[in-house]
C-alpha cells in the first residue's frame, strides 16, 4: 500500500481545493465580522454592500456553510438587481464552492456553469478558468476522472491565456491526478513534471507545493515499479524546507519503496526514522493507520508476524469503524495474512481474534455496500453530465431566442420605417395632387375671364 497517494491530505490540499480568487478587489472595509454585520445594517451604496457581502462570506466560511450561502445569495440578488455581472459571477463561484463542500454536486455544477457564462460575458479569462477548474474538481470528488479531464484542459487553456502561472500549475497537477487514477502513468508524469517546472519558475520558495509535486512524481514512479526513481523524487522533496509531518510521511514513502525493491533492512531504518521525528505524529487517525499498515507489511516480509499483529491491532483500535473505511479493510486483510502464517507455523492464534476480525470485515463490507447504494458514482456522473448538457442547451436556446427577438425588433423597425416612408409618399402625392387641382382651377378661371 503506497502512502504517497494520501500525501495530498496535508501537502496538496491547498492546491487541490477549489479556487475562489477573483480580480475584484474590495474597497477598504472593516476587518472584523461584527463590524461588517453592523455596516450591512446601514444604508450604504450597492457596490459597498456587494463588497461587504463578499468579505463576510469569507469570514463565515470557516464556521458555518449555511450562513455563507445565505450571504452569497444576498450578494447574487443585489448584483442581479443592479446588473453587476462581475459580482454575479463571483457570487455564483462562491455558491458553487459552498455546495461542493456540502456534497450538493448538482447545485455546485450549475453555479460554476453560471459563473463561467457570466465571466465570458465580461471577458474575465481568469474567472472562466477557475469555473472550469472547479467543475473538474467536482468530478474528482465522485471519481469521474474521465469527465474531469476536459474541464481541467479548458482551465489550462484559459490560465495560459491570462498568464496566471500559479493556477496553471494547479490545473496541470489536477490533470496529473486524473491520469494517475486512470493508470495512464506517462501522461500523469508529464502533467506533474510541467506543474513542477512552472512552480519552480514562479515561486521556488514555496517548499510545501514543490514537495507535494515531487511526491506525486515519486508516486508515479512507484506505481511503475521504478522504485529507485521514486526514492530520488522523495529525497528531492526532503531536501526542501518542510515540516516534520511531511518529512515523516516522505520517510515512510522511501521505506515502502525500498521494501518493495527488496531492501528490507534499509526500509526498516527509514520507517524507524519516521517514528523518531519530533512533533511528527499526525492527529488524523487515518494517516496513523496507513503508517501502521506499511510497518506491518514490512514485518510480514521479514516473517515477524507476531510483531505485525501488535501494530495492526493498535491500528484497528484507533481506526474509524462506524463508516466505510478502505484503510481499515487493508489492516484487516493484513491481520488475516499474519494469523494464517502463524497458524501454518504451528503458533497459537486465538479463535476469538479470528472471529473478531471477520466480524469487523463483515461490518465494513456492509457499510461499503450501503455507501455504493447511496452514492452510485456512475449514476451521479451521468446525472452531472446531463446537468451540463441541459445547461448549455438552455444557454443555446436562450441565445437563439435572443437572436430571434433582435431579428423581430429589427424587422419591426424596418416595417415601421417602410410604412412611414409610404405615408410620407402618400401625403406628398396628395399635397402635389391638391396643388395641381388648385393651380388648374386658377388657370381655368383666368382662361374663362380672357374668353369673356
């Protein structure tokens, strides 16, 4: 099991998360939440109110997603009332992020699409890029890697146009994640390499980001079976100024690579080095369980099954068991392997321990089936695809209707102009005819006088 793939939890989260940066820069506003709330109670001009809503949404986001959505909805309505498309786009983008965090992916997709459309109207290239990038991330959440790729490609295209190198690197690494999950390792490697090159050019001091990218490239090599190259990438990451928790996980990754290459003694040294780091023990039980699985697997390769069981039993003690946990399932599988090995070597294995592990496995399998039933990823991918198609169908129809309306308006104006010209011609002809009759009457009268 490769801990590298979980490195994103602490090293890559900042870059994988939805982008919400926008070119709009609010004016000077109060810095604290209470003052912002007080300001919004006053009679202030609409633009300042939009800016205050914007800043308040960031304050609320960390504590209450529903309050954040409420503020963003107010911002959206006001922006629509005063026809401010920039802030409409920004509000839709923020709403998309909130819905995404709440797992309301259909609403998130619709919000991002509306944001993209509005940003296209105002020619905000960076805003378009963020919207497409975030749509790709929604598909990543539901394992729709193939569906995510076109949107990440679009975001790459628009980030290139606006020369936003920082987020271009993010979009390229998101593409790398998709291809890594699809096991298209060469393309994944190329994407991560390009992201790394860009990152080194724009901000070589961002050690956390650079370490994340070196780690992902190492993971690609690991999956290819190129363990020496994987270790080289992990060591590149270690050469940077990074925190002990990141170092600890890199040590584990090196240990796992060496373990799979057959160098068990050196692997043991690296894993022990990880445990000796000060302040490196993560608070997340999931990471602790993953580390334990690696240590246990190393003991199994050394035929130390009793030691492996001690570590694995501690792992299942701290693991989350109330929800489906694939890392815990790995621990249970490793325990069964060690129990079987001990039994074959005539060592004693408690029957109650075997039953306990099987009961936990059945519980996890049941939870897994419930998750699959509740969240059918394939079905959800199809539904989101339909949402996008329907959106663009509506946009297309709206544009057709708009073009028809313009055509009818122009046609109406043209007909009105023609009628006006005809009326003028009729009036002119009538006046000319009337004048002719008048002139003819006078001439006739003169003739009659002369004849007399």
